[in-house]
C-alpha cells in the first residue's frame, strides 16, 4: 500500500471506470468535448490536486510497481447551487 502519485492517475481512472458499472462512462461522456476520449476526462479529473475525487488524496495497492487495486471512497455532498437547478438523477447523492 502506498500513496497514489500522478503517474498512477490513468490506471486509477481505468480501474474506477471498470468498477463503476457504467456510471462514470455516463458522467464523463457528458463532460467530454466532441471526439474527446472519456478516459482522458477521468485522467484529468484524477490528476487535480484539489477535490475529493483527486487520486492524489488516495491510496493504492501495488505489486512490483503495478497497481493492482485502487480503493475509492469519498464523501457525497450536496452542492447548494446545483441543488436549486435540475440535476441529473445519476449525480444526486
């Protein structure tokens, strides 16, 4: 077990995508520009240094420098501004 590093972000995004059962595909697709790979969206989000979903706030399990598990847990918060607007039900805590 070790703290995640920026070089882990793409692998973590891939693992998160697999484990989400299609939820992050749905969310990242809505964020992507035309022609943009949704895994790139996940990678960019995971590289951020701020926010609950930053991989830099996480721990990974590695074996011989290969990530074999990336546990993910984060608090669900209601964005008061977004709560006043119509939200996509997939994104509602």
